[in-house]
C-alpha cells in the first residue's frame, strides 16, 4: 500500500532561536539563527539576526520543517552593530515566542558580571554562561556562553527577557569568550532609522 505524501505546512513556524538560511542572488547560502520575531510600529512582521549573516536583498528561508522557499528578505542592516532586519511574509510565517527550551516575553538591558545569560542557537541549542563584562561604548557583552558556527544571531536571554544576540566567538568555540550586541543598542539603532523594524515588539 502506498504511503501518502506529506504536505508541506501552510506556514513556517519561526521564533527566536530558529535556524534560518540566508541566500544571495548568486546562490550562496549562510546558516544562522533568528534572534527574535515580532511586529514593528507599522504592524509589519519582522525579525532580527546578525548582520554578517547576509546583506539587504538576501532571501530568508527556514532551515527546518519547510519546503525551501523564501519567507522573508533582509531589508536593512547596521554594520557598526552587526545587526540585520528581516521583513517576513505574514501569510507564510507563524511567529512564536518559544523555540526549544527558550521563551522570549520582552526585551531589556544585559546583566553585568557575574550574572548568567543563556542563548538558543541552531547549532548548539540552549547553553548558558557567566557574563564577563558589558561594554557600554561598543554596545556589546562578553560571556562564557558556548557557541559554534551557525549560532550567529542567537537570542541571549536572562530568564525570558531578550537582552542581546550572539555575534562571534573570540578564538575557540565553546572555550573562548563570546561577543554579542546588546538588544538595547540594536533596537535603538533600528528605531532611530525609522524604517522597517522601528517600534519593534517581540511576539
């Protein structure tokens, strides 16, 4: 007896911690992690990820549980902060505030040493570590959170409060400190620009 084909879902389920693929016009693809998803002040469905994952115009494709077609586009980036804004097609994306073992209920300021923060990345999942320092001039935090390639953009939370994103590890993955942009700075830059993403609130 033939097994019926499994239909692709009507919408891709995406939230902070979801794996995403970013494809440019040449067909090059990078795997990263969505930091958060929600609506901006104009009601658009938008997300945030690490800026080095792609460039404006690149297609955004869910990595898992989807048929490989784009559901969004990078529409803006902020190179000084390594932050990018994604605009999603609301007909093709079901936004959620919980992915795996991480829930995001709002945004806030990062903790200082010796506070502990956690991240949810597409490569290494949920890991936690001490915060070594928060640099208010460079708008970044240094933590001992374990990350590897593909975790770029992963949400950094304290409890259920989104306080930053993962951008890089210093030398050795999961052994060296990790650097990330603070969410205060990311949202401040997006709001100041006044374009897509201004007035962002997570789901």
